[in-house]
């Protein structure tokens, strides 16, 4: 019996060594991931970094993803094309930046007076949103996955107070997505700029106002040094979802377990970003107000009421011009009506109660 045990042990040792050798011989798959954010930017930029680390650990080094900041391989707004063409296998960005290529994409980041973060995540996972998003990106050879959420954003940085709709007339403001279309409709001038250009544009007067994300990210860019008033709430982006973009061919070439790891890590990071913002916005807002003298302002209720009305019109009109956008709009609206009905007596009722 002793001999048998020794043989078994010997055998196992040999097997182990062979497995170890085989493992070392497997050449890791190496991917590039380009982002629309400065390298290691708090929140937005850390999500792809953490994703890459997680994938490498979960795959025991079989899939290595190198993350590039905006401008390292390509400008911020060329990430979509680069993933589509396979120049890079992945991207991390925001779907509404691609409204010129696919107007329906805007629904997958955030739309004015639309879903909040919790509702967006529900839509993606169990409400049919993911399938629609895949349909919108399929012609580009891209598989999208939710890649974090900022929660309700801030209304933005202004150098003049917003007391009425008149104050929005002629206002040159950086405002992406459908929020920008709404601003245009009420007489403003929307501008689309990548994040890293906002401070200089505001400081030099190239734009009059800007929104970015919220205290944690706005403080990091120093936007308070270029504007006096910090407005809330971010009516234009009430639950902005970020995105992982994956080249479909590169994804299809992965073995099943690595595909599952990529999807699983993306899902974990999607939640992780919201968790981090929930904590870090608090101290950042305190710092902006108490250490940097920022003046916090709430948009007047009647301005919000009018923007809400115009938003509904603009979203319906734009959707009517593009069949895919119309399809997503219809599905989004149906889901939204249901979730709002329930949230009126749950989440929203509780929020009112504790105020
Ligand atoms: C923005 O570009 O405004 C984002 O919130 C990502």
C-alpha cells in the first residue's frame, strides 16, 4: 500500500510539473483598450484599469489588457472607430459620443429627465436594454457592455446665474448627447468636447459654461477655477452609463471561459464605479464648497419644468427621424413607464420621506 501511495504521489507530482509547463507555454492573449479619458483619471479612467487587472487575475494571466488614455493611441472621440476597425480590441467610453454614427446610442448613456443609475442597470440586465444596444452596435462589429455609472450628474459650471430661460439664450455650453440638442432648441449653443479640454475652453472663454460629471471628477479637472457657480441637478444626465466596447471578432476568438471572465469583470466594474462615486462625491463637494468657495445653485423649478417639456419634444422628434432610434425610444419609454410607476411608491416615495 505504501508503494502504491508513493507511486500515486510521484505520479501527481509529475502531472503537476507537466501542467505547470503547459501553463507557462500558453502564450497570453494581449489586448489593447483605448479610453476617452485621461490615463488613470479618477472614476471614469480607473474603471478600465481595474477591469484589466481583474481580467488578468481571473484568467491567471491568460488575457492581458493594456489600457491607454485618450490621446495615447488616438483622440478621445476616435475610440469607437478604432474598436470597430480592430485597431484596438476594446474601448471604454460613453455611447452618446457616437450620436453622429448611431443616434439610438444616446439612450445607452443617459437622456434628459430619463432613467437613474439603478433603473439603467435594470434596463440593461433584465429589461431588454442590452439586446437593443447589441443590435445598435452590430453593424459596427462592436459588442457593448455597461461600463460603470456616475449616478445623477451635476448641472454644470456657469459664470452667470441661471434665473430664467432667457439666461440660456446664446449660452455656449459643453453639453453632449440629447441634452445638447435640448439646449439648442431653447436658444443655446451646445458644444461637444472631450473631458480633458474643458478647463482650458472654460478658462479662455471659448465656452461660457460646461458640465462634466460631478464633484469627484469636476474637482479633479479644476473646473471650479474657471467658473463661479455650480448648478444642480444634472437634468440632462440623470444616470449616465459608461460603456465597454469590444471588437466582436476579437471576442469571438476567445475561448468560452475568457469570454465569461470578460463579461463577469465588466459587470463587477459596472457596479464598482457607481459605488465609488457614491462615496467620493461627498468629500469632493465638501471640498469644493468649504475649501474652494464654490457657490452651489439649484436650477429654478420653472426652468426645469420647461426643459423637461422641451426634452420630451426633442427626444420624440429625433426618434421619429431614425428607425433604430424610434425602436429603442419605444422600448425605453415602455420600460420607463413601468419602473416609474413602481418607483413612485418605493424609491421615490422613500426619498421624499427622508427629506
Ligand atoms: C461626459 O462626457 O459629460 C460624461 O459624463 C462622461
